[in-house]
C-alpha cells in the first residue's frame, strides 16, 4: 500500500472537501428513494443548489456503492481461498468482465462456452450456481463457484507461463591473503555459471577456478541441457551431469538421465554436513575416497557446511582446515553423522547412463543406473535400484516409513561386486527417529559393511587406493530435550571401527537458552581420531573443544556477541559488535585474545547489497604485525532482447524480467531476493519456483513522488525453464494545489465544482479558493460550476519539468 505524507493545509482541504461529498447522501428525498429503489438514490436538486453543490455532481453518487467503470485492482477470493491482488475490468453497469486473464488469476478452468471474442463472459452461463459478492469500500470481490469450476493445483490447464528466451550468468569470487610474521596462505576462488533458457529448455555450464599458494586448479563441474516434460511429469537432463534420484553415489558422468519433476519433491540439496571451528579465517577442503568434493572459506569461529553433494553416504569425510597463517588441521566426519535425506529416492522411475568423469579416478567406465520408488501407503515408501558397469555392479533396496505419528524409520541394504579387485560385499544402513514427547526426541543410526564391500569410488581407484582402511561398523545416537527453565539440550555420540580394527569415537553436546532477549549457548566436542589418521599428523592425538557464546541484542539491528573457546591449541576470548540498521548494508567490529599465544587481534568487516552485486570484505590485524584480508563479490545477470540487466542474487533455472515503466532504482522483493530496476525500468526476477506461484512486490517507497502504480503486487506462474515477463503499470501524475481567484482577485466560492475540458468531475473548491487537482490533464484547462451554471474557466501554466521534491506542486490561476 502506498503511504502519502501531505501538508496540514492540504489535510484540512481534503477533510472539508470530503464533507461536501458526504453531505450529498443527506439531502435526499426519502419517498423517492423508497418508491424507486432500482433506479438508485434521488437527490433534492433544489437543496443541493441552495448548498452551493452543482446538481451534475449528484449523478455520480446516484447509485448504491459500486465499482467505477474501468480497470481496478481488487482483493479476490474464490470459495473462501485468497487469490491475492488481481486487476479486473468493470463495465458501465459495474459488472465484472470475465476474460481469459481473470480465469487464470482466479484459478478457474476454462468453460466450454468461453470465447475470447466476447469482451465479458457471464460465469452463470457455465455454472448457474455462481455467486458474486462485491465490496467497493474494501476493494474486495468474493466469488463462489461449484467445485468443478476450480482447476486442480498443479493441473496442466492452469495456464503456466511457458517459453521465452534469455541468457544468464552467475559469479561468486572470493580472495584471502595475509602478510607479516606468520603469513602462510594465499587463496583465490572464482565460481561461474553461464547458459540460457529457450522454450523451457535449460542449458547451463558451471566451472570453478581456485588457486591455493600459487597452485591453480580448474574444474568443470557441469555442462548440461535440461527440460521438464509436464505431461509426463519427468525431467530430461543430458551432458556432464551427476546422476540424481539414485541409491548409489555415482559422481559425475558424461551422459543423460531422466527423473521425476523436482517441483513435486522437497529437495534440500546434497547430503554433506560438516561442523567445526576455525581459529582464524580459513580455507576448508572436504574429501571423500580421495576426491575433493567441496571447498570454501570460513570466518573465525564455529562453522557449519551443509547441502553439498557427496560421492556416497557410506564413506567418511576427511576435512582439512587451512588457517590464514598456514596451519593445517585435519579431522574425520564419520558417515553415521551425515544427513541421510540427500540420496533418498522419490516416488517415480529414474534412470541414467553415462561415462564416469570424476577427477582423481584412474578409470572412466560407462555406468548405468535405474531406481524406482513406490508409495505403499501415505506413510511408507519402498525404493529399489540397480547400478551396472564393466568394473562395478550393485543392487540396493530401501524403506522409509513413518511407523507411528512420532516414529520414523529409514533402512537400506546394498549388495556390491567390485569386479576390478575381485571382491563382493554387503552394506546395511538403518536410522530410527522417535519423539518421546513434544520436547524430547531421540535418534539411533547404525551401519555395517562386510570386509569385501566397496563403493564405486573405490573400484575406480588404483590397487593401492583400494587397500586403504575403511569404516566397517558404525553406530550412533542422539537425544534432544527442551525444558522451559533449563533451555535446549542435545547430546550425540558415535563410534566407528575400520577394517584394521582401529576405532574412532565422536561426542558432541550442546545447550542453549534465552534469558529475555539475551541468548546463551555452549557446545562440547570430543573426537578421538584413530591410529591411522588423527588430527595431528605428528602424534595423532584426539581433539577436544569447548565453545561458549553470548548474544545481546542492542535494538534496531545492532547486536553484541561474545565467545570463549577452549581447545588443545589454547584459550580464546572474543567479542563482536554488528550493525544491520540498514536492510542492505551491515558492518561489524571484532576483537579476540589468544591467551596461549599472547596474541590480540582486531577485525573489521562490512557487507553491502547493491543493485548489481553483493559485496563483502574484512581485514584483520594483531599485535605481532600479522595482517590478513579477504573480499567477496557475487551476483548474476540476464541477457534479454532489451539489453543486459544485472542482479545481486544468483540466477536460478527459472527466472524472469520485470518492468516498472521507465522508472530506475525501484526496489522489488522477489522469491530470489531483492532486485532493482535499471535505467530503462527493467529488473531481474532471479529465481522463480517452477509450477508454483511466485509473488513479486514493488517497494512503493522507492517510487518517485509523482509516480502512481496501479498494482504493486503480482504473482508469476512460471513453468520450469521458462522466462517470465511481468509488467507493473505506472502513471506519472502532476498533483497541484492551486490558489484560484476570479478576474476581480476574489477567491472562488467554497464548494463550487471543478470539471475538466471533457466534462469529467475533478474536485470541489476548498477554503479561500484553494483547489487540489490530483492529476493535471494534458490541456490543463478546467471549468468551474455552481448551482447548475458555469461560473468561469481557468488554465494552468506549469513548468515543463515537474517538481518532485514534494507530494504536490503549488500554483496560482485566474478564472475568467
């Protein structure tokens, strides 16, 4: 809703003018109104003349409340379900005109009798039970129709927006460097994505370049074409892809795959999960079966990396944390701690074939996989899959069930044959989650592998890599508890035994509670490592960490955070002040004391969302003259038929272009984040949800003061891979408060009516001849009438360029 700020003078004028309009409803002839209800209210013309009100005005208010002819934005409900703000058309009789756009906005199926040639279709001809409820005062229309008239959610006839053509690109660049005593890391990484959408086809290429201490690595992560076939509810993907919806970790292949439409699934990304603590700004590398699966930078303090893809969920993760001073720390994340939801098979058939294309592999066989999921009942899904290649074969069977309202079970059994190394084995995995009460939850998970079991990633390695020790048995459990007085508590434990008999134990405990607006939290981690791969390459010692944090909100987007960390490297105490009083800009200052190293450091950072990019940077220095700094920039852009429009947010597989007249710098809130119009009025809709409504809203506070918008809220209904175009109609108006006098320099009479040069009522005269004109016409000519006769006319001579410093301009005129 547009909020207007007006001067006290204008407010007084509006109140008095409104009083004249209200008075029209008082001076009526009751008998006439009772005898002729069908013809509306009849006003006493003589009384109106005596009051100085032009009788012609009464014709505008003769009928009962109704919508005025023309386009109007209303709040629409259909059978009690809100459909949002919709632009509709009313004819001269205040009848709503039903056209194709209205059927789409209302979510109604197209009646057989409907014709695009008819300007207004009567729904009662198709469904006689149709009822309309109009509320002009609230700008609301309630429609009640039979259930068969409403389109089913996700129906193919729901008029999803298909087609369109546009190119796109994304970038995410980060840099980390250090100087001074102890400097030891120089890291740079640039992730890019480029492609285009054409007639619902999605074509993408993703690549990454990283350089660590002078050694550069270029990785081609994916290059594929994809299209959703809505009538079959399937997705075809071909090129350099990672086989998805599979029960096996296959890695990347050059080939194709077919899987169910992702819009019907809850896909949270990959199954990767790594939690840890960084003593300084660091680079984190995650490897599985010797292959690098993820790398990123993290700031000082605890970090949580989640949602990245893995080769499988049965092999441990080897994590390396490289500090800005060159220190390297390694630890293992047991497979039992990984999320189990990543590779779950959704109901429906999926299959794929391709040649393995995985860095670090000595073989590249052609592999094929097929999987299917069956919904046995609303609470149970059975899944099965096959994988075959010249080096490796496997079969799997899985079950996911909501046994009770509070209990969920997940289990999978995999049989594998490593033909290259002549081994066979079986792997079993089970997970059980149960809510004892609304405040207490427990979970158990266990896995078992025979000595001959191998993953595909093991089979394609060399003989030496195949003989490395691997986890054979894991068991873990967790409990979480919430209590009003004590707060939230959690405890998780796991134990893993590898093929050489070495065991690894992992424990993590956590507590958090809010004391009013103050938040406190603590965590304790303990990991023994094992005799073959401990945290410290020299002594293989275990790792213990304790972390305590306190967060104090200071109001208006400001926060004060303090933490204490204890580990084998010593004790650290830090404090950070952050300020986010502006929604698109934030900054922070931090200080840390390392008691064991007798080092005190300070860090300053800032982040900024601009209309074209997201920027962030930080710099840190300590009392040993060691300095580190980092910078990051990310965003994207769309190349369309009107030019190139940039976005501070990543462009998704389904996107669009919005236009707000010719207005630049207008902010919009979209499902993919905020976006701004460029100098031509175009803005990127960076990410729209395929086969779902996506709401786009214009921030009317960023519009110029002389710009009106008919509807600041619209819904895009995009098919996956389409390019949607959304237009927001805006009108530039010139609002003028005019002091009008007659030829004798006397103010116009109070209550006189003002009409434009085509005899449309505009307003009434306020005190001392003041006239507020909400929109000056092109001719700028107006006629003054009182008591049925014309008094005079006047014209406005305004500057060519409108004054936009206020809500309205001021002027004077002489009525002749």
